[in-house]
């Protein structure tokens, strides 16, 4: 397990313990491996996700054609200080702040225990899926990083997939405003990976698409299903029928 996934797991456990009642609810309805695999499959195969994966694939192929043209100009993309912010965010800080941040936001919004549990489970499971899928692709493709001599784990960018995945999680949970803030950090992270000569532009494009796609797919898979409930009751000698959606 990588440092990012380990940090995320430790943070998840800490926040669940801090939630008290919510932790009890989560224990009574654990998310099993079969559910996790099912949600991952949904993220890749759901009809609402097809256009996203097509766009990701086409964009990655297009970026392959500019990789070698961009790299000589990489240091002009941003300042070294801003690049360090992006590198730190995608590599560590997003993992250790995202779950406590969701817990705090839900507390301020006075969300109920069930909703808090769903939000944490969604963020955690989608983040784990992003991390695992990224590593599997890295080990399968084995593309060498642009800074020759490093391990062959360039494609896709793990920092970028994590940062964009977290941004999509925040957008899904709290709307476009918070989403824009985290998407801005994700863009800085992606560009920083090229600036620092750790990844090619195509690695970053693929990582961004992967992170967004899995986070969006898990949201589709885990969103509550709408159920209808009918009630028939008698009051004041009259028959009343109500239907709740």
C-alpha cells in the first residue's frame, strides 16, 4: 500500500472514531469487497460514463503527440513555488484533509448520521478505487518517467488522479463553488507534475480523466435510489390516500 493510500486509511479510521454515532451506523452496514468491485464496474460501464471515458481516451492520445514538444518548455509553465504547492497537495495533503474536511462540512451543515456515513464512505471508497486503479495501470503500462533513471511508473500520474478525484468528490457533495476551489488545486497539481519533469502531459491528462471518472462513477453507483411509499388511512370517516416520493 502506498503512502497516499495509507494516509487516507488512517484518516478514515480517525474520522469514523470521531463521529461516534456515525461510526456505529457504518459498522452495522459495512461496505464489502463485492460492493466495492460492483461500484468500480459501474464507474467504467455505466451509460452516463461512456462519453467521459471516450473523451479521456481521445484527449490522452492527442496529448501523446505534444509530449515531446511541451517538455523542453516545462519550467515556463509555473513558478517553482506554485509547483511545490501542487506537488504537496496531490501527494499528501489532499489525502489527510479530505475526510476530516467532509466531516467538518457535514457537521456545519447539520447533516444526519446516515448522510455523514454515506458521504465518508463515498469519499473513501472512490479514493481507494482511484489509488488502486492508478497503480494497476502504472504497473501494466510501465512507462518510463521523463526524468530518466526513475522507476517505470509514469502513466498515469497518481498525484493528478488523486487531486482531480478529490475535486470531483467535493463537487458532487457540495456543489460547484467548493468544486471550483478543489479543481483549481487539481489543475495546479497536474501542471506541477510536468513542471517538475516527473510526468508527460499525456500522463497528467490520463490521470485527471481517471480520477474524475471514478469519483463520478462511484457517486452514480452509491446515490440513494428513490423509492415510493403509499399510505391509506381513515380519518373523520373519510378515506385518505397519500403518496410520498
